[in-house]
C-alpha cells in the first residue's frame, strides 16, 4: 500500500529526516513513537506533501512520486491518496460540523449537495456526532471537534488515514472518546499511520510500532515486542522515561 524510499527532509541546515525507508501493507495500523523533535510529524506531513521532501520517492496505492521532480498533477494525485487528522482539529470555524464534512466533497470532488449531505450525516453518525450536525466548532468540546475532523478525513475515502498526535491537545477525559473512534476504524482494517504518545493505545491497536529518534528509524516491530521488550538502548531509555515516577523534593 505505502512505500517510502530514501526519504530525507531538511530545514536550512537541520536534517529532520535522514534516508527513511518504510513499507506499510494495506489494512495495517502503524504507530510512530519517539521523543519530540525526532521527525515523526514531519514524516507524516511529507506523505501528503504538506512538507516537500528533499530526496526520496513516495508510493501510495498505485500513485508514485519522485520528490526531486514531479508535476502539479502528480502532486495532486498523491495528496488524494491520504487524509490527515491534525493535532488541533483544523475545522472551519464558520461552518457547522456537517458543513465541515460536505465542503471538501462539494468543492473538491464536485459532488451533488444532496448526496454530500447524506454522506456527511452518515459519517457523523459513524463517529457518534450526528446530534451535533448543525453546531459550530466553538460550541463543541475538543474531543467532539476531533471526531468531526475524523469524519471529514473519512469523507474523501482515502487509501490511508494519517493521524498526527490526535489526542495530545485534548483534556484527559476527552481522549477516550477519540481513541474509541480510532479503535473502531482499526477493527475495520482501514490503513492508518498514527503518530502518538498514547503507548497503551498503540500497543493495543497497532500491528507495528516504529520508534524514531533524531530523524531515523531506530527500531520497529510488533507493538507488543517494541513496547514490552525493546532491543535498542535509545528505545529502552525513552520508554523508561514514560513509566518512571518523578520524585519531588520540597
């Protein structure tokens, strides 16, 4: 489904991604973990060209793109293969929950408004947000906004869903409702790449975990093996920091 070959990304003199090679099967759920600044989100953003890679090739489905030279049409075709759910929802503030979903269908895919509305309502029901169809984002909690954002991503029927730390901006009591929606999608075997700090969720849902640090893939394997029995010292140290209790001296 997805093939990434020799991908690199540089911001000025800072090389954020260094020769990344990765293959993901159709229906596979892959979680990417690692410390801040390791390149996780940049890798995700390179897959839909929100960030333009400096080198490498990206293949999603039947669409392939060489980052050194590609046309506007090739760029557009690659972007159509995926949909992204952002950390901060990125909903249109002046549109209702339903309009946020129908807008890309009507404008981007030239879908009939009636059909787009039917599809939008069906997707809102799927993520448990149908009663809030006519409400604006400002009236919704963070968890509710994120569920609308997931419905919007599903609307364009992408080959892969990209989640960029979808729960990190949420209050703890709202995290569960978003993770439940993602769990349901995982059961439907929708191909997903999830950048997350929710280790227990990643262990439970992901088929494979990729640990990144300093722009490279340090370790990868089954979710249980990477989290319960990491082989690399850097991975071990990272996971230990997440579980160690902090001692305060006052």
